C-alpha cells in the first residue's frame, strides 16, 4: 500500500494504516469509540491545549462501518476525560489550577479500557450460556 499526499492527521493516520497493512496484511476495524469533544486552546499561551471528552461509548463492529449494533458507556454520564497538552512544561497558572482542584496526572486509553470491558462482557456471556 502506498500513501501519498494529504496533510494533517488524516495523512498521518493513512501512513499508520499502511504500516499496519504491510506488517499484518488485511486489517479491519473491530471497535467503534464515540465521544463528544470540546477543544480549547490558550489565547495568550498557544502552547496549551485542553480537550474534554464526554458521552464516551464503545461498541464492537465488523467491517468498515460507523455503526455498532450495541454501544456501552465507557465512562459514566457525570464523568469527562480531560487531556492537557503542552509543548514543554505546564505554565505556572495551569499548575495553580490543577493544584486548586486536586487534579493529578493519570494514564487512560479509551481503546484499552473499551477492550478490557468488552473482554469482561464476553467472559460473562460465556459463563451465562455455559
């Protein structure tokens, strides 16, 4: 598979898919993850970007589709996933806000969490039908 032209994240994604195709052959999506995202960028400090993801759901898919027969909540409705992206180190004002609200750094993968939950559900179904 040869990827040419394009720009931005679509081009990067196409490159990554090409690498996966070369390594594994035919690849197909297996899971759909949806969320509503709000994105913020600093007015004065453009190096700070913050995204808030809410209504995060996941569902297993087969084939190239944007529809999952069943979708489950990945996080509860009263939760959001906040991602803070900075070029180097957090500016002082951001550190002050994080400290004020006792927000700490943690790692969270939407796909990784969805995969773990889907595996648990499959095992539960196997036990129920065994």
